């Protein structure tokens, strides 16, 4: 163990021309967020973790090599991705159990957000091992912040199904969710997806298409789903990674039956007044109107 600790203290990273030593890490699985485009977005803590970890697991070692070389981190890496997870996962868990530190990174952004690692974290927790987040860049959050849409409540939905019917069904499940919806999408399917979104969610819904975030050709286009669908239907296929943000339904879009169900569900967990207040926050409707509606629903149920 003494030799192991000495080796850790030798590990370092560069910021500009300055070299920094990486402090030893406690045994754990470290989930390290990496830049989504601009390599300058890495955090100092992330660099220190990547330099100090006993094992550095990457979704694609070739992609990660660019980041590591930029900051003078000379480390041997091991691959961990959806195709080798069954074999690589147990080895990473075993390393932590043996008292070693394991850092996991994806190609870009925060690990486990539409990236492999969910089962690895679950296995680590089941075995009582420590899991440590090293937060940083995230494409969904970056897009949400520049979308101009409500951010007090949002639902990250990842990639929609490729088949049109399944895509439509998935969107129908989220049609009445009182939150901003955030999706990843392929540039090749963007135009078609926006058309389906306009049909299912409503063409008037406010939305934003954010592309190539933090990169040279970063773009954020705002408008209604109908306007965005029309634009991308006639435009050339865009390049790069795409995030779509769709605003919550307008007050008038909420069906009476949905509001009744919401009120009843909330009233089962809290007093009527508080339930009405929470429903008002979620739907934008007046609290007093919702309170009277809830009292009427309760009276009907008891009568």
C-alpha cells in the first residue's frame, strides 16, 4: 500500500504550462463529467481525479485520449461501453473492492446520461461500495439554460424511438406533463421528429433546438414546434449533436379529467389547501378555483 500511495503522488496534470500533482483518491467509483465540446470546460477536480485514479475507464479510449493529452495526463485507459459491460463491469467492481479508485468517463458530458454505467453504479451500491459524482458539463442542462423555457420543472427524455409509431406513443405519454421536456435527437431525424412533436404535443408549444453546444458552430433556434418543423423541413440536414427542448403545455391545454386526477392524487398525500396550491403551481390555474374543484370532487366521492 505504501508503494501504491507513492505512485499516486507522482501523477500530475497540466493547466497551461503549470504542472499540478494529483492527490491520492480513496477507493470508490468516481463518475467524472467531461466537456461536451469545448475542452476548456473541464473542472480542476475532474482533471485531478482522472490523473489520480488507479483505473480510468472510458466509453471510447480514442476519444478520451484527446482530452487526456490536452492536459498532460499520461495514463493507460480501459474500455467500458454497452457492448463490453458484461465483462468489463465486474472487473471495475472488483478493483474497487480491492481498495482501488476507478474513474468512469463517457465520450462527452456526464456519465450515465444516455450513456452506459447505470448497471455498474447499481452493482457498486448493492455491494456497499462508495460512488462519487464529479459534476461538470451536461448537454441537457446547457440546452435548458439557453432555451428560454421554464426550468423549475423539467423531464429529460433522452432519445425517442426510431420507429414513427413508437415515437408518437412515447410523446403521447408526456403530452400533459407540466414540465419542459428535453430530448436528444439525431440530425438526420430532426425534421421528422419536429413534425411528429407538433402533431402530438401541439404546434403552438414553444420549443428550442440547440445544436453543437459549446463548439465553434453553436446554434440555438427558438420558436413554436410548428415554426421549427417548417424551418428544418426546408433546411439542409444540420450537423452535430442536437438537443430539443419543448415547453410545458399551456394552461388551456390541460384536460379537465387530467386536472381532476392531479387534484385527487395530491389530496391523498396532503391537506386540501396545500394540494390546491401545488396543483396551481403545476398547472398555472388559480388556486381558489382548484380548491373549490377539489372540495366538489371530495363531496361527489362521499355522496
